[in-house]
C-alpha cells in the first residue's frame, strides 16, 4: 500500500515536472509582436542598434520573462487595425484617443508634446483652436492629437485649404516637405520626433521653427490587443517592469541615450 502511494506520488511528480518544463519552453519560445509607424526616437528603424526608446524598453522588460519582442513598422492606421484584431500583440506610441479599446498600463512610459512647426520667418503663432482659422495645417492619418484638435481636423478634413492629411510610411517627411515648399503653412508633430527628424535630415534644408504647442502634454503607451488570450499577462509584465525601471533609473538612462528626458 505504501509502495503504491510512493509510486503514485512519483508519477504525479513526473507529470508536474513535465508541465513545468512545457510551460518554461513555451515562455522561452514566445514572441510578442509590436507594431507602429516610424516615430523616432519613440520607435525607430527595426533591426538597428537604436530601434527606439519604447522598443528597447519592451525588449529589456520582456526578456526578463524569456519573451522575445519582434518589432515591425507599418502605417499608423494599419498598425491600430492589426493590434485591435489580434494580428499583433501591442501598438507602440499610442494614446488613449488613438484606440481606447486597447489595453493600457496604469502609468505611461512617456508623454507626447505636440507642437506646430512653420518655415523660418513665419509670424503666425498658435493661440488656441481659433487661431487655426488663419493657416493650413498638415497632420497624419489616424493620429489623435487631442479631442479639440481631432474635432477641428474632422470638420475640415475635406478642405485642403485648411487641413491636409498625409498617409503612409513617409507621412512625417511629406509634411516637412509641404511646409518647406509652401504647400501648407504649419504642421503638427511630437516635439521629440520633430527634433529627431530635423537632426537626421541629409538635405541642406532650413530648420523649421516651433510656433506654439498644444497643452497639456498627452501620455503615450505601449498598448496591448484586447482580443489575445495573454494580453493581460503581457500588460502586467510590462507595467511591473516599467515601475521598476522608473525607480531604479534605467528608464531615465535609456531616454538619455536618445537625447531626451522625462
């Protein structure tokens, strides 16, 4: 009887060890797909030594749990659609208004300061939503800027004299070109992203000038798919890692590597 009990416990132990081994193998072999359009330094060129602040942050946090992060770039509208429908795990650089149905951590890895940029010598300055009646502005398809600006963009989306919406992987560069060539008066963009774009430009172009910013700044996140089975687990892992990295200074050091600060 005692022998039968010992054998039963032995086999139960084997089953438990097998389950743990299978779980460990599954975790080690798991890949989490993160998508977004190029929004450097938040997310930059894939497979480069500097893929972006949020990408490196995700890679380091998930690596602690044996999960590999695969980062892909597509245009913003497609990126939202892919995460929303479970073809990708997470959307990089998202705000609540971009896709409120996604899953967000309680704290944000960064903030978006959206500013207006014009040609040197411009006398226009952003003084609130009414001042936009004086200019034509360039924005990017699918982006959310805030409720007030989003409403303005929707109202004038079919009037190219007021709003022009750029699409595709090169939307940011297209808007810069439009401002420089006088096709629009100003463009609206994240201040980190704009500084990076102008610093990386190979063409001898005059630097665009900042002519006012939207207030307040808006938190931006790595947002997870609402339809994938493990999304809430991934959300918790990333949230816990983010809190630790804020406390131990790793997030601050990572931002400094890209020339920005919290």
